[in-house]
């Protein structure tokens, strides 16, 4: 079964190049993305929400134009292996999740997904073979309506210069930037000019 | 000036394919990623933090193996156009930011970055030409030490089945999943089988 316009092997190669290795979650995720997309009307301008930061965001980024950097993909960590593709004007869309009720036929997928088999004892070849054979038959798709906060563009704030770090930041964040409010998780240890 | 192994034009094409269009932030970001990477010793296994969700995460994802889905890229929104690449075992790394003090020679870059020029009145061709010519000369790189919470792998939780939605979730999230605790920003409106 193809993953969008790619054969399983082609998608596996793209997954390895982008993600570092062809993770089971990314390969199964490819089928999930396409299962959700297949429900949208042709030509729908859609955005995406993914409910876990693990692997699945990369399936969306590889198969659709929704990315973290263009802000058409949001990660909301609910700990579930699920994604939503939704019409960005109406909020109506489709949620695909990996369905435990459909895993009994696939012991390697179930063992990996539920962490029943330790990583060292997994058989990656048989696991990937099961993912390829199962295709989208292990996911379930539901129609959803996304909350209004996700519909439409966020407004653009004016840009100010932070009086502390001297960098640019959104003026709406206050008199100085969030980094200088103590939210930066690092210490700057010295200066070294670029270029 | 090249962006890693790509010419400016090659990177522009890759940016358009991944991000939907070759945004100025993504192109300038490409030079920033490479300016930070150039400071790391050859062969360093590194991870990334980006301080804005806008455009810059995609520069990291296009030029390094750090991605949202493999969790080697984290977005911590501090509202600043800055990224850090750091050694994942020591937390020592380099932070590149777009430096306002270096923009006076580049009126189109400054106008875009500080939102001094409305989007409709920007001249995209001259803006991109400035970005190409400026290369990494508009960013400054500092050495940083990332907080210990970002070093090393997060542990793997056991997987449980949520008694409400019946989906898999990390057992450490509690007796039921975060989605069923009311954090899901959507309503499920009906079922429709996949496949």
C-alpha cells in the first residue's frame, strides 16, 4: 500500500534522511496522515495538530506542506498517537489514531506500540514488514471540529528591541522579552563574533 | 555564500518545497544554523533549541538531522529570532541570533525583520538578494551552556490504555490520558472507519 505518492520503500528512505532513521512510528504515521487526508475534499487548505511530539510530527512534515516553521502544524502533547488534519477556515477535519482494537493481528506492532517488547528484543525487520502490510488498517479516523482558537491567522505584533538583551522581540510580550524574564534555559558564557 | 552544502538557490528551492514558500526568515535562518554549526567540533552529536516557532525551526530541520519528531529539536518560544545547537552530552553549544546592530547596511532586511515595511509594500526580490549577500554577517554567535534538563534522553514511561477514550497513553500521565482530562482542543463529531 502506498503512502501518498510514495512506495513504502521510498517513504522509508525519506524518513531516514529527515529523521535520522526510519522509525516505526514515522512509517505507521505516514499511513495515518494519508488516511486523514483522504477524507478532506480535494483542494482543501488544511492545517494539522499532532497529539504527541514523538515521530508523528515528522510524518506530517514529510507528507504535507504543514510544518512547525510555517505554523500550519501544532504539537499539543496529549500523549496520544493521533493527528488531525482540518480545514483552516471551518475547523472541520479528521483525526486519525493508532487503534489498539486493530492490533491483535500484528504482534510486532502491538509489542512495539505498547512497549511490551523491550527495544533490544524487537525484531525491526519483522516490525517494519508488519507496518507495511497493515498499512492504514490499524488506524481509525473520526470527524472532528477543532476549537476556534486554531482557526485563522494569529495577528502580527509590533516588533520592539529588548532593553536588556538588545534583541528584537514581539512588543506584546511586555517591556522586555521572555528570555530576559528568566525563561531562557541556558547561560551565555562568552561572545564570539560570527562570520 | 553557501548554506551548508547548498547554494543559496538550491536552499531556496528546498525551503519552498518543505515550507510552502522560500520565506525570508527561513533563508536567513539557514545562514544562522550554519554559523552555529561551524563552531561545533566535527562529529559532535548535537541537539537544537529554537526560540521562536516562526520559520527558524524549519531551517534547523532542513539543514540538520534535528527534527521535532525525533525530539532533537525543541521550540521554546521566547519571541527571539535565535537558535542554539549544543552538544547533547555536555550542554555546551552555540547560540546564533539575528543581530539588530548589524542590519543598518541592509534596509530591506531591517524593514522586514522589524516590521517597518508592511508586507504588501515589501520588495521580495530585493529582500532575498540582501539576505543572500549578507549571508551570516548579520548574525552574532555566542557560546552557551544549556540547562541540565535538556541533556540526556527522557526516560520512557510504561504505556497504558485510557479507560475513557480507549487509546494508548503514557501511564505516568495518571489514571486517564491528558486528552480526556479536558486538554483536547476539539470535539469528535462522529465515527468513520479507516481503510
